[in-house]
């Protein structure tokens, strides 16, 4: 086997677990030099998705590809969040145009087509792997959505998550106690919804709306 065939095989073994997406560093580790990487891109064999992140041309564009590209581009200690996480958990009807993720506050990655939220803390207990992708837990996702969507959409997402058994009112209160609500966007609005849900008034309004 030639050195390039061997490099292709090594890279394919990595990319297959990442939905056909890979980083420049992974290509280098597999055995591709800078000139060879650029040659593949110019020839159309590889498509640059984000800075230092590529996909094989045979891999069609999709939300999963976009999510993988965003996670690989952002690096360690990131997680898909907000609208992206809600879409993966299937608790939000609106389509997601751009991948959305959280990173530690000390980092500030930026790239067109990716929405980045810098947060003070990312708790491992609230990061879940779904088909290999790091994603905020349903509880954390609802709390994050509270600061980024309208009241009606937040209520619908909360009710969907509760109906599917992904969150409970108690679990959301516990998480709020852990992270605090002072200065947190949307916290007061979500607290109001949780109070209504705890009294049964939110469930009743949802049944009437349905």
C-alpha cells in the first residue's frame, strides 16, 4: 500500500466516526502534509467547512455535518447548545440555520456560520454524548433557551421536554439552585413557567391550545 493510500485509510478510520468530517490536525496525524492537504482541497476531493475543518466531497451537507464541523472547530470542552441542542433533543420545532455551542469563557473562537456562547462554567454532569457529539443536557438546554427564544417558544419547548420525559420541574429548580439565576437571561421567565407547571396551570393551557 502506498503512503498516500495508507494516509487515506487512516484518515477515513477517523472521519467515519465524525460523519465524514475531520480537522487539519487529524489529516496531518494521518500522514498528509500541508501541500497535500491544499492539493486535495483545490481538486475538490475535500471541502473546507470551517477554518481547519474539512469534509470529504462525497459527504453531503447536512445538519449533522454542520454540528460535527462546529464541535471539531471549537475544540475541547465545548458542547452543542441552545437551538442546536434543542433540535437534537427534538424539543423545538423551528429549524436550525447555524450550529450553536457553548465554550468556556476564557476562549473566544469565532467563525462565520457558528453561534458561540461563552459561559463561566460547563459542567460535565450536564454534557451528554449523542452519536458522539457533546450536547447540553435537556435540563441545561431548556435553561439556555430561556435566554434566547420568545415566551411562547420557550413554553412549547418546556412542555415538549416534559411530555417526552426529558426534564421535570424539580430537575430544573435543582439546576437553577446549582448555577444561580441572578443576571441569567430568561431566568425569571422560566421560573414563572415552572411555577405555572407546578400548579398545573401550564399543562391546562397547553391542553386547551392543542
